[in-house]
C-alpha cells in the first residue's frame, strides 16, 4: 500500500514538474512552404496576403519583392535592415506573376523554431527545442497547421490537442480519422505517428538526455543571423554558429549533473552582473554539454567564463572547449594600432632627418642653355668645412682656423709658368 502511494505521489510530481512545449506555427515570410507555389517570391513579384492574419508574420531583412498587398487585419513585423520594394532588373527573376502567402504552416516535428516553451533560452541548442521525454506537447485551439510526424519514435510525457489530453492509442486514432480538408497531422514514412506517450521521470544522478532516439534536426527553415564575433562556435545539435563558449565532455554514472550546474552558476555569479545565459544539456549516450552566451550584444565575457569553468574542472574529466573570438567591432584593433605606430615612427624619423640634414635646394631651368645643369646645388659651406683658398685669403670671423689652408703645389706651378714665359720672350 505504501509503495503504491509513493508511486502515485512520484508520478504526480513528475506530471506537475513537466514542461509545456507549445506548437507555434512557423509563419516566417522567408519560409517557402508558407507560399502557395512553395517558392519564395522574387524581386519582380507582388506578394498578396490573405484578408486577415491570425498570427504575426516576420519579414526578415534582405527581402526584395515587387510590392505588397497588405491584409485588412493582421500584424507584420519588419526586422532591422533593408527591405526593398519595387521592380528590379533581376536576371534570376523571370516571373512577374503574383505570389500568394498562405498562413497554413506545413512543418516537420523536428523543426526547432515551431516549438516554444518557458524552459528554452538563448543558449538552448536546437536539438533540445523539440518535445523531450518529460514534456507535454500542446497544440492550441483555432490554429491552422500541418505537422509531419517524426520517422524516429519520440517519447513524450503527454499531448494536448484543442485542450484535450490524449494517450498513445487515442492520438493515433485522432490522426487516422482526420479528413483531407482538415489534416493537421501527417503520418511518417512508416505510416505511423512516431509518438509514444509514457509518463515517467529521470532517476539518474547524471541526468537523462532529451530523447534516447536521436532525431535529425531539420535546419532548412532556420534563420541564422550573422555572428557578431570572430571565430564563432557551433554547439552540438545547433543549426547556427553563435558567439560564446562551449564545453563538452564524456561522463559516467557517478557524475552529478546537479552539482555541476551549481558550480557553473557560482562561476557565472563571480563575474558580477554580466547578463550571461547558460544551458547544461545531457546528450546521448554519455555526454554533457555546457553552452554560455551573452544575453544581449556579445562582449566576450561568455568566452571568459567558459575558459574559467574549464580551468576549474576536475583533472580526470577530459573535456573539449570552444570559445569564440573578440567582438567584430574590436577585431583588427591591434593591427590598426601597429600600422598607426609604424607610420608615426616614420614621420618622426623624417622630421629628425630634415632638421639635422637639410635637403639641398633644387632649381629647375626655364628655357635655353644659360643654365649649366638642370639641378644646381647652392653653396652651403659651414665653418666645419675646410676652405681651399689662396694663402692671402682672410679666415672667417670667429673661425677656429688661424690661417687659410695653403696649397703646396700652387707656388711650384706658378714658378714654372713664369719661367716658361721668360724663355719665350
């Protein structure tokens, strides 16, 4: 009796602690499946929306279309960036017909962006943004959607459709009874739902992976923004490269994932109010991954925190660490400083040279042969230059040279010239 009561209590706690993961139709404007012809409109096409929209539609930057026919009721969200409207000379766009946006979303169970939950944060990899073994998948009322069920069997805590909870057999019966006009669920390639509803909880000290049967994540509809850092990293199970830090390591049954989470929290708190977000995930078969990112704009603190955590980890735990580089606005700063200092030194050296070693003055001839040469150097002799003058020349005033330099060949040459002139006479 006591064991039965304990089982009921544990089962109740497991249900109450289960996270709710809600299906959120991917109404992105940049998803081809949301258009009637299954293709994104090109720059010459006019996009026509339905008269009313039940969900918000986000138009990403870089969109280029001929124009919009807006709905009477609805909400359009324009992302930051450039959105071009008007006809363009686009050689890749050969059709000028209208493109019709349909709000009916067709998505795979394995697409991460169609699920939303309070347990997700910025650091959660895409592989853990689908319903896990302890989650309740909920499909809200009055939502037009079509979901292709997974080929690999997924175990979840529960499923709710229009507010009604179903078990495995009831969910299968619901899917089979659907009409073609109101088909919300499409059977997988095995003609099965691929969903098993089982109530249970994790008893392992090392934690339990989201799903034991790894589901290949579909990243085709994932929008990856440009990373704002040098050398971005890509966590296991994530579609995009991000800025931050990653630590992945193998574990055994003695590993305590709760203690590890507490250590990570203390290290992050030691860096002060830094606005960091982290996620500790258990991956199959025996691996743990830590992802740390900045809450707002990347500043590099998340990479420093991951480096500190890796340094403080126990030596027997062999881990792999990846950290992204500096923010893009800081990249190349060292090179810019080096180039600036290099040219500064060159300019200083040129200034010193001009000051101590004055450059010769250069004159340019105008016309004619009156100039002996194209470039003539003015006499800039200083007192440090020895003068080759006659003996009777006067030494410069203030000169340290007492007498002028006397050329010993001058008198002998003059004497020979005088003797030759006398003999001729």
